[in-house]
C-alpha cells in the first residue's frame, strides 16, 4: 500500500503514469504476486493521514510505504506535531501487522535553518525508534531536477515517477524479505 500525499498519488499524471501503476513493472515474474493499493491523497498532511488510517488499514496490507509530511512542511506545521502524527501512524500500521517502509522528505532552506534541521531529522528518528525500513528521501534524484518534474517544479512527471519506483524497489524487496 502506498500511503502518502500527491507525490505518491500521482498528482497531475494520467493513471498509467502514477507510482502504483509504474511500480509493478520493476518486479520480475517471481516477485510479481504484488498487488499495489494507492491509498495516497493529494494535499494530505500527517494529521489527515492519521485521521483516515483505520479505514485504509482495513485492506490489511502486508507492506505500507509511508510518505507524509511534505504538506506539513509547506504549511510550516511544527515538526514535533508532524513527528507525533507519523509515529501514531507507524504504530497503528505495525499493530495491524504491516511492515512499514518510511520514505523521508526534506525541507528546503527557505523554511529557515532551524525548521529545516528539525524537520529533516523526523524520518530518521522515527525509523530508528520504530525499527522500520527507512528510505531517506522519496524524491532522491528527482527533486530540483527540471527534467523529472512537472511545470510546478514540485511534483514528479512520468520520468520522475519512474526514478522514484526504481529507488523504492530495493526497499520493497527488503520488506518482502527478499533482500
């Protein structure tokens, strides 16, 4: 299950170019028992994600790729609150029997050095505290690269989504116990 915001829901892209459509192509036939549920909602903050979590977990996903917090950062929400919400989400996912892959986000310098430092530490700290699989940055190789972004320079285009899927692949294998 993909559990995030517009970065994972496929904002601005046709259905066949979003992350849930591209990810299966990364897996070989032996690994292809993979069914991906895209439970991501554009615009969601960590609070929104927490509020809708129980409903989403009814699907009993084996693995959840969690990436929320970018909208918190864009709204200047206190990183302590974001961390608290994400921690509750992770705890509920684990209690549900799901393996969690936590995909991190990064704050730009424009948010101020103090905010940036606090925000950027959230994901690593949560991964360590909850012993979950940690992908340091969902947009690695995509962020700030015009060729991989839509015209808003925030959301990945089809090429960017392909890079994201390739980057996620080894983390998913690890979650499946294949790495």
